[in-house]
C-alpha cells in the first residue's frame, strides 16, 4: 500500500472592488479557475457552477489535489477565493496570484494555512 503525505497548503483571499460584470459572468469565472488550476500544476477533475438570480456566482473546480473555488457578490464588488492543495507539487499561491491578476480587485486580504502537518500534542 502506497503512503501519501497529509501536508497541504490552503490559500484564501477576500477581494473587494472587482468589476461587477466579471464577478457575475459564471462562464468567465469557470475558465479563470481552470486556467489558475492548470498554472499551479493541479489536475482538474470537474467543474461545477451556479449562477444566482438576480446576481452572483459560485464556481467549484474539483482537483485531484483538492479544490479551487470562488463565491461572488457583484453588487458589493466582493469575491471570496479559495484554493486548497494536498502535497508538495502543486502551489495554490500561483493559482491565487493568477486569479488576482485577472480580477484586478482594489483590495485583497489573503490568508494562508498549512494543513495536515499532524496532530497537536495536548499537554495535561
């Protein structure tokens, strides 16, 4: 049985001030996320999306290594971006940098987490 590392990186970015037309274009957002995933070295398995009425979109790209997603609120110029990848070979920061380059928000608030490094020892 092959053993896999549980190590992963999770990058989330809240963005403000992106173009509302772009944030409401689900097909464009699908293409952007797939391109971002490919640039990061990830393997795209599937794409699922939902265009909301009267506005807004959610796009989830399932990766062999985990996922990349966006949730948009065009009326507020807000988008929540998220990319989690397992292992050492795929870099979610590359995907996120590409998404920010495309969306061109006025403000971006990134958060980065290391995941799967093992349990925390509880001292009693």
